[in-house]
C-alpha cells in the first residue's frame, strides 16, 4: 500500500521558536495533503487542506499565520508552527490522497509528529 | 452537514471474546465509510472501507463491518479479539462526491482486550 512518512517523529522546542514538520508520500503522487491535530485521548481535528501549487485551505479557527503550510511538490508538504507556545503541544498527523483518476479513494496517514513546546 | 457518532468511548472485552464497536452517521448525501485503528503514538491505519456494493465489508486483522443505510450505521465487528487489538478505533465518513477528501472522524473508541 501507499506510504506516507513524517519527519521528525517527535520534537521538543522552546517557546517562541518555530518548528517545521515534513510530510512525504513515498511511492505515489499526492495532489492533496491534509494536516490534522490530535490532543491526548481525542479525535483528529482537520487543520488544513493543501493542494500542490496552491495556497492551503484552513479550517475555521486555525490561524494561517501561525501554522504555515507549503505544498511545493506532489510528494512533499510542510507544516511550520511559528512562534510556538506550550498550548501548541500536540500530535500532528498528515495524510495524503493519490491523484484523481487513479480510482484510489483513501487517505493515507503518516505516523505522526509529537510536538512538545517548553 | 454530516456527523459521525461513536457512542462508546471505551470498550473492555476479554481475550477471544467477540466485539462490536458502534458507529452511526448522518448525511443527506451518499457517503463513503471508513474504520481506522490507531496504536499509541502512531498514525492511523485503515482497517476497512465501504464505497459501494456489498454492505458487508471485510478488512484486515479479521475485522468486518456492515453498512446499514436505513439505520445509518457502520458497526465494526470481530468474532474473537486478541491482546494485540488493544488500540483506539476511529470511524470516519466522507462525501462520495469528494472521494477520500473531507474525512469527518468520530470521537474514537478505546478497545481494551483483557487477558
């Protein structure tokens, strides 16, 4: 099956610094990638949808200037948490869907990135 | 608008016993339905999905689910659970017109298998 990787798997940073998380589709081209946030013992909350070569679409309540998303190629999307604060500590998960026309109706999820802001 | 409800937040079950995890959805349009499993500190793994056709869907690890349109349900079942099935299970729905995009997740059910 299709594989999505994330890097890093966990990161600790100091308050006020920025952190970049990478999401890669390893064996398929992903026109669309998604970024989710998951708090402990809670479900996934969609933060934004990114399409290759265009601006990301953010969900209501998600600050676009704080969570910068770049989908520069069909296999890579990045999420940058700018000026991170302790309340940004969470588990961030990305997913990707193959290009339209492949007949593959599934989101493939990455393993997640644990962010801890001290 | 659409929503997904997982009524049971926690389900404890003894090893080798059967289990059913419930999922109900609401939508005014045709939907695709998914069950995902999440092990601690990991991403989501697809167990099974319903797109169309047979309402009984078989997935990995011995799980199956049945799509019931009249009851708007998609309950997950396994006839005999193992310790390794202990995990968080999420039901998700998307609009059929958008494929796998726009996934809406339920709140999850923590399955704990007791030795």
